[in-house]
C-alpha cells in the first residue's frame, strides 16, 4: 500500500474512482461530468503544480483506492501560506485500511515543506461527517465552523 504523487496516466482511473465516490455524496444530484473532472485533474497536475498537489493511495494490487487533492493559498488577511484540502476520498470498500491516514500524513509533509501556517479541510459531502470528524480530531485538527448549503433549484 503506497502513497505517491498522481501522474497524468492516472487520470482515467481517478475519473472512474471519482464517479464511484461522487455517487455516495450529496453532490450526486448535481450530476457527474467526467470530462470536467479529467480537465481539472490535468490542470492541477500540469499548470497548477506550483500550487496543487494530487496524492494517490494504491492498494496492494496497484489499483488507486484513495485521492487527496490539495492547494496552497495566501489567506486574504495575511501573506502567510495555508494549505487546503480540495478533495479527499477513499473508495468505500477500502476505508478503515489506513489509506486515508497515509494520504493525510503525506499532505501534511508536503505542506510543512512549503512552510504553511495551517492546513484546513471541511466536510461538505453530506456523508460520514461524524467518522471523518473524529478522524480529523485524532490527527490534531480542531473544529472551527460549520458548512451550510442552500439549494437554488
């Protein structure tokens, strides 16, 4: 079970994984645009390399079973760098196997090497927030807010 940087040739598998994970979230009602996902991942892996990181978890069979897409930003109130998790997912059948922990530790290492002041992530998938929240607290994260959504039709 390895954690590594995603490569361009991983994109088709990540798009398929994304579809599977998407189906378990509140976003399933918004549809899934595989081409958009592929373009976004391509942009993060090529043009966005200075700001983005895309880490993948491989199972023992070499199949990608987890993904963490993160971004560096300068907070509006300061010039200090922060790191945010944009997408963090492990296939449902591979959860509780250590993949999520290894992905987050690798992201923390990446962020620390870039001198970030803090790492932030939210849980807005509408699924598993209790489990993910407990996991985040075990890793030293502190709850600082809430997520709100208003459907507009």
